[in-house]
């Protein structure tokens, strides 16, 4: 049996962590069986991915991401890099100028925090 390298083990953990978060956020995909049914990936394989026992192929990663209406790059993104949750299918339908507006808005908020102009505050629930 070949022992996986540290980077391979790390990426297995990243995929497992991200998939678990996705599953917790979707009641329609909150079990291995539901994910298996929607993605076409075997329930046993999903269990092994969630337990970091296997390194899934790109095809399997794409099937899982598609089941969640997400991009495969989000599944392999390190948690410390952060991701923004939004409807990617609807985003792709936007005209380019709207996409540029969204990107500019995000950049302006980041710039304001970097410049010290804004400080995080707790939002009160209404």
C-alpha cells in the first residue's frame, strides 16, 4: 500500500471539509445518500471522501460540485482563502457590465477595510 504524501493528505482534508460544509448548508443534500442520488457518485465513495480516505478524481469532484450547483474550484479551495456564496448559474447570465459592478463593489469593501476606514461591527437582528 502506498502512503499518500502530506500535500495529498492535506487536499483530501480540504475536500472533505468543504463537502461537509456544503452538505450542512443544504437540507436536500444533507446525507451521503442524497448526495449520491443527485451526483451519481456512489454513497460508499462519498463516505470515503468525507473521511479523507481517498483522493477523488476530477470527474468525481465535478459531479459533486454540479450536484450542489457550485464550481469545482470551490471544493478544493482552502478554507482560509474564503469563498463567497452566491448563485453561480444566475451570475453567469448577467451582462458583463453587471459582473464588473459586482467585482468593483467587492474590491471597494476590501479596500475600505484595508485602509482602516471601516471596522467590523456586529449587526443587530431585527
